[in-house]
C-alpha cells in the first residue's frame, strides 16, 4: 500500500535544505499577503479592540511590567474605572514589548506602533511552521508543507491577522497549534519533558487569549476518549499529568484567570480527567497484582461508587457556589437563541452571530471539501494522535457554526485535514513506480483500467494503485488548477474583504480613483485638540476603545463590556427624552456625546441601526422606563421618517442624529440613505417642527456627517429649565436674524449635498 | 536700578491702593437708569449714599442713545440700577430682557426697581419671567387694612408700615437691633415668586395684606393676584455664576421722604440691599483647597491618585469680603462630600487655624474600599452668600499585587504555609530515598 521512493543519497541530503527554503518561502508568502492594508492605507491599527491593545502596549512600554500588572485605568468606565492590569490577557502586550526592547537592545529602535502593526503577520509565519510540525506528526513532511502553505494564506485565519489587526488572536493561533504539536509529541513519546513544554506554551496561550479554554477542554477530551477506547498507556498518563499539573499552576499566575481553573465549570472537565487518569493508573497497577475475577468485581464496585461520589461532589459544590456555574457565554454556545433573550450585550456583537453557510466556503475555499476526506483518511489509520485531529475537527466545526468568530479555530484543522487528504492524493498520483509482478495480475489490471483507488482487504495484500499516466495527469492537473484557484481566491478575499482598517473607509469615485473617507480620525483628533484633557465623552460602547486610543479622552463605556449596568445607563440616556437623559449625563459628569450617523453618506454601521440594542440593553435593567415596543410603529416597523413613534422622535439619539439634517437638503426631500426613508423637513413641510436640542449643543460634525459631537450644557445660570431657556434664546434669534434666512451658509451646504448625491 | 526699584514699589503701591479701595469684588462702575420724570432730587440721599461708598455713578435716562451695557463684547458697567420710566416709554433696545440677561451672565449685577404708580414694562416683565418672578397686573396696589400708614394713605390703605424684624434673608439685609425701627412702604404693588430655587425672598408683605385692583368696584377681590406672605416687596436672586439681581416693588422705598420718616429703617435697608447686590458684602471666596495622604506630610499636595483605604487629609480655606477687604469666614456647617456617583462620605469640616484673611477648615478620613474616580465635592450654597463649589476628581486605585500583607505575616495563613513547607520537604526526602535506596533493587530487577 505504501510506496517508498528511494532517492539518490545526494538528493536525500538536499531535502532538509529544500524543506527549510520552502518553509521560509511559505512564511514570506504568509507575511506578504497580510500587507494589503499597509500598502493601501498606511501603517495603522485597525478596528476596535486592537486600539485598546495598542494603548495598553504603549503603557507597558512606557512603564515597567509591575505597574502594568497593577494598572488601574482611570480613563475608561468613568467613574468606575477599570482594574485593567487584572482584567486583560497580557500575553500580546508583553510579546510586543519584549520585541520592542529586544530590538532596542540591538540598537534597532522601531516605533512601537509598527511593531504592533506587524506582529500579526510575523506570527502568521510562525503559525505556518507550527502547523507544519503538527501535520508532520499526523502524516509526513509533505503533508506538513502543504498544511503550512494552506494556513499561511487561508482567509479564515487572515481575517484576524492582517497587518494592523493587533488582537489577541494574532498570536493565539500560533500558540494553539504549537501547544497541540507539543501535546501530540508528549503523548507519542510519553515524555514528561514534552509535557512540561506543552504546559509552558499552554501558559503562554492562557496569557494571550481567552480561547485557551478550548485547549483546556480538548486535551482532556482526547485523553478521555483514549481511556474509553481502552488505549490507556503510561505515555498518556505521563503526558497528561505533567501537562495538567504544571499548566494549571502556571495558568493561575495570570491575574485575570486567577482561581478559575479550580472554580469554574469550564475547567472541571480537565480536573475530572486528571482524577480519572489517576484511578485508571491505579487500576492497572492493581490488575497486575489481583486475580482477574476479583479485579472485575473490584472495578465495577469502585467505578460506580467513585462516579456517583464525583458527580455528587461536583453538583454539590456547584450548588453551594464553590464552583462557578456555566457562564452565559458558554450557554450561548449550545443554544444560539440564548444570548438574544438573556444577554443582549453578547448578541449585539455581530461576530457572535451564527455563521452563514457561504462563509465556510469563503474562508477556506476548496479545503472545506477536502476536510472530510482528510478526516476519513485519518480514520483509516486511527493512531492515538489521529483521534485528536478527529475530536478537534468535530468540535471546531460545531463551534464555527455557532459563532462567526470561531471560524478562526476551525481554519487550522481544516488546513491540516485538507493537507493530509491532498498529500495522500499526491502520494498516490505522483508515484511513478511500475507495479511489480504479483500473484493476482487480473485484479490489478482491472483496477488499472478503471483508475480506481481501492483500499481493499489487507489479508492478501493486493497491489493497488494508479498506474495510468492519463489518469495521473488528469487528477494532478485538476488539483494544480484547484491550487491555483485557491491562491487566487485567498488573495482576492484578503485584499477585498479583510484588509480594511474600518477606521478609515475607502470608496471609489466614478473615475475609478480611490476616495478616502476619514471622518473617524477627523473627529477623534478634533476631540484631542479642542476639548480639555479630562473631558468625559459618552458614546455607545463600540467606540470606547477608539476614543481612548485616538482621542485620548475619558470614556464612560468601552468594548470591554465588563459592566452591563453601566452600558445600560448609557443606553438609557441615549434612548430617553432629554429631560430624563440630562440628570444621567450630569451625574456621570459627561462633557461631550459622540454619535455615529451614516444617513448622509449611506454608512450602514451607524448608531441608529444599533439603536435597538441600546434600547434592549437598557430595557433589561429598567423595564418600566424603556420599552422596545415604543420604538416600533403600530405595524411593527422600525422607522425614522414621519411615521416614527413619538418615543423614537423624542429620544436623544434620534434628535442628535438628525439635528439640522434636513437643512443640508434645502427644498429637496431629506433622504436618509441608510434606511431609505425621508426625514420630515420643516423647510418643505411647514407643519413639521424642526428638531431642537435643549440640553446639548452641537459642537462638531465631521465632513461626511459620520461623527457628530455634542457638548452637554451646564445648568442654566438663572435656574431656568433648559427648554424654557432655549425657547427664550431661539425666540430672540428668530426676530434678530429673520432677514438673513438665505445666508450663504445654507447655499453652501446645499451645494455640498448635491455633490454628495452625485 | 534704583529707578526700577522705585517703579516696582510704585506699581506695588498702586496695586495695593486699588486693592484696598475696591469697594466691590466686581467693580465700581454703576449705571443708574433714572427717568427724568422721577425727579433726581427726590432720591438725593440715596444717590449720595451710593456715591459716598466710592461707587462710580453714571446717571442716565433710559432713552439716552449712548446707553449700552456692552462695548466690543465687554461690559461697560459692573452694576445696573434700573428704575422704571412711566408706561408709555420703552426702555430702549439696550435694556431689553436679552441684554440684561447677558449682562448678568457676564458677571454684572442688576437692581430693578418697579414704579409705584405704573405697571411693569413688557421688557422688564419678560426679564422677570425668565427668573421666575411674576410681576403684578396693571394698576394694582398692595393694601393692608391693619398695618397701613395712617398719615400717608388714610383712605386707600396702600402705604404700609412694616416691621423690619420680619426680614427674611439675614445675609442680605439683617434685621436692625433697634426693635422700634420701622420700614416704610409708601405705596406700590407687590410681585409673586415662582419655584426658582435661586431666588431668595428678602421682604414679604404682611399676612393681612393683599393685592387689590382699584378699578374694581368692591373693596375686596375674589381672586387677588397674591395675598399675605405670598406677595413679595423685595426679592433677590444669585445666579449660578454669582451675579446678583434684586427686584424692588416700589421706587418710593428709596425716596428721601421715606428716609426721613420717624424711626425709619429705609436708609439702612437701601444701603444694605445695594451693598449686597453690588457684591460689596456677603461675598465668599475659596482661598485654597488641598488634599494629601495623612501619614507623611512630605508628599506632594493634591496628588491625582490614592489607593483604597488610604488615610486622606483635606483642607480648605474660606474668606469673606466685607467693607472693602477680605476677612476669615467662620462657620460650622461647611461640608465635604467624597463621591463616586453617590456620596461615600459627607463630612462636616471643622475650623482649624486662621490667617488674617482666611479661615482654614480640615478633616481626615479613610478612603472607602472601592476603587474608581472619586470627587472631593465642596458645595457651600447658603441663601445670600456666594455659592462656593469645588469639585476635584481623583483616582482611587486598587491594591497593587505587592501591597498585600505577605503570607508569613498573617497568622491565619501559617497552617497553609507550613503544609507547603512540609510537602516540599517530604518530596525532597522522598526523592533522596528513591535515588539512594532504590538503586540496588532497581538493578536487581533489571
């Protein structure tokens, strides 16, 4: 079945060199394909979370490690603050800081921003190497090289590791694969040394990403399956025990993890399997000394009683609160509707939504259909380590189906299995050896004609293989085309879908040239330059990290959603009438409010589209004061035009979004280009009252109106109600400025609106 | 060199003189808007009193074309004393409600004196409404059939004699020590007050008084505009930025005639009321605020960060402006709040030492066991006194990882510490035994 190709000795000597060169080339390709965003835009940190990581890294670089560990961040979650040093995974920041200091020691001073931007691409090269090692353990080096090439450019992984995507996942996937490789190695060799190395990298993984729980559960599951299948060995015992004991102790050193490994339900599986292995080891020791008849009775009695005892213990401890019950995030993995009902804050994040089917193909292309073939081939051999791949494949496919972001954990195993399948095909079809003389020539001929690969019964060892050059050429040729298409698809997806920094938007002008929409940075820099350094900015939590990172101002809530009530408070302030919101704003010392509005440009990720989540989250805390139903029309539609409900029209968010919006259009209908609805305009329809804001003043609106910033007014100097004071001021203004209605400002904005519409 | 020294001394002297001679903290330029129909001679005593206090009076008619409260965006006066001309005349564009409000916003003080015979002008009314002062209807009179002045109005009963002991705001006008003193109210109407919390009533009508429209046929009215203590003759308002505005219901209160009546308190009343309104008295100032760690006095003052359970010392000093100079202000009700959303502490500060100009107050407390951004909030809002508000945000951080007591310093932890030592020791012993005694048997089995 297995054809061994004998190479001349000089070629055999050259193989390691070729392999190394190939790996280096793969790493180079992996890095290069992640640089689209740097080439297109600039060396900039992307999206939301990376901005926090970047800010934390800057803090670590400018302070020492201990003050980073004890960092109390007074620029976020005003006025609660955040014990940032104890609530983050420091692995990413420490890695970049070490690189920074290392390069500095080599007299290569590199800006910390560039290190952060380039970290993910560099680590993707390492991931390719780790995947190579892992796949080598599964099959052979040719499969390893294929897997490395796949993971290097697979869009599912690139989506999280382009240059500038400075997030935990950037280094975590490398750690994941390398930890798995070490585990397989430890299991194969039964080596405590490799077990300890596994624990070491497990520790690094715990320090880097919350997804370490995946390792915490998949290795015990692997061990359990091995035990249940009767494949218990002392190698397993040594590997698992050394990993678990050292790894758990090490993971508890991360302040954010703390005592979770012995107190939370997510970690109980690993502990249980650890206990089970001790029992199994003890049982196998006893078996060697006790007659088998007695042993059977002993095992059944002790196993059942221990099982009952253990279960009762876990249930009892959970009920008494010593072991934390499953968290909501965990439940939402099993029941996709759970989060929407119970924890809207999790459901409101788009990357927590269930995955759409096409995205499997989009993110892995042809590997998604090679994946089952690879699993099948691995099933054929089914060594201990192969079980690991099967378990990993099944779990990851399930989780990837539940949550979009977990596509990331599926991608490596898809690459491994795809590589195994493809390398198997290549093994067979590139074997140029002619069949030797055998007893059963007829059968061989028959199969040769049909060009069928059959894995027949092994008893007679029939010679099977593909010996027709035509079929070889056909299969190899088609796979070459597939591989070309794969590379093309990956490049296309990377360049078009995953390389946008989302801080800067790009659009195409009619002549095909690129037009950069830089409203976010414009607004953040406005805040930075024009507001006092201790100004407090309220915005929806999505923009908290960016305000902290780019505007360097204190925020009320940010993307670290640790306090649901505080977020609900912001939601309530946004979704209530001004009279209700104002006391909340005062109580939290809010100086400025920032809203994102895409109605003028057609930017769909704006606050009005997120508004229902604000309402829902606020409703979760104040069901009597905020009701989602009030924001829908009688027919159950979510509208912003004249049919919008009065609750909607009077909410602070609506008013701040559409304040003076109709002025831009003059006598033309004011069209919201995101929702395709016409905003009632006082200019065209005299019966409409223009939106007036009493408690806030418009402070800044960016070029394309994407970011609007409002300043919260102080209490009235004369003790008046804001509405009365505003009415007085406006009444005066009307009589004073009545003649200059058609001021040049109006004409200018009209012209601008026309340009935008074209 | 000597010239320079001389110049410096001279400059210093000028500064000192101007400082000492400052009659009011906000300045001494007073605009007196006095209509020619109200004869200046009738108020000679009052005006000379103002002048003798060192105020710089410019008496102008309301329709003076050069009258303007602002020039190039700057206030041209520090105070406005506004009397109301007869009904037919308007106050002119510079004295509309909006410029007056802007003037107060810019730190100016205003006295509005209504005319005893005329109803309030539209612009004055609009200004009053913004402050929640409701001026009476046209041609109404305040009458009291029990406390009227028998000589001045034997028939209408609209000239009243009030007891100054009933004055409502001691920080604005304190009641005279002389119990026999009388406050003459020679006629006019009264106004009502809304719910504006910034308004401080100074003088209310007697309980038996009511507002009466002489045009009505009967002597009584079914629904009078205001009755008894609901009707006010003088009321003041201090804005949040500490500008002062006073409404007086009748110009006759300040007339020479009222001043010259027997046992009249009117002159002193007018002096005190204008002193208060022109920021010549009852002005407080926060001289200094400091907070620091209690234990070591060497630490920098006003640090921006504390730790939970730190002992914190807080100290402020307050001064009061009276008769042209600053004195220590002593009180026993100055409070500090240490807040994060809600107050965690509300402490009354105790007076400690004083300097020639300031009284110091201090307190100490232990930071709560809750991290976050806390504020030292000092809010001293007393009717008639300058509003003192000071808010300083500090960070209260959690314990650092190396700030907890070490395990061997906690007696309760000794069992655990000793068990660790025992296990580690036992392991070393076990390894030793394993290595040195198991050698032979291992060899044997192999």
